[in-house]
C-alpha cells in the first residue's frame, strides 16, 4: 500500500463486544483536507452494509472543519450514514443497533481521518514488527 499523499488522512475504528472479537461494526475513512477544510471524504464499513461498498461523503462534508468536531457537518454526517448504510441483523446484533453504531462511528472516524490529514507530514512511522 503506498503512503497517503500530503493532505490525505486515514482512520479506522470498530466496536466489538470484547477485545479480540469480530467487529459488530467497523468504519474505515479516507479524508482529503485543503486549507483546514474537508475537500473529499470516502468511507467503507465492516459488518454493516454491502461488503466492500465505498460511500462517498464528499458533497456532504466539503468545507467541514478538519480541526473542530463541533462543526455541525460532522453531526449531520452521522445521521446521513445511518440513512445511507443498510444494516442486517444476525445473532450478534439487531439491524437497528448496528445502524446506531454506524452513526456513532462514522462521524468519529471521519473526523479522526480529517485530523490526520490536517497534520500533514507529521505522521508517526508505522512499526514494522521487526526487531530493533
């Protein structure tokens, strides 16, 4: 995977019943920031919606603050995700509960990706797993 270009941030988070369990819902976000505001945003979901479906939230988030999560666009994003991502029920969670998790995670993960993009160039290197 090539590193993200400057101004592009990523974030991922999930909710599981216990550490190590499969995610009830997970969200992966990629957000591009220009001049402190969101220029584009795409997200995909784990254990919610169609597998591999990428949702483009660029129109909804364009201009949102990359540094202030009180910007109303982030709250609107959560509700948009709840309406956009179709969830299914199984033995682990109802569709309604998964939909609530989608809403809770989408704004949080999207904003984390925007913050990552706004840091531009100050990323910490990822551990390689090898010995030092």
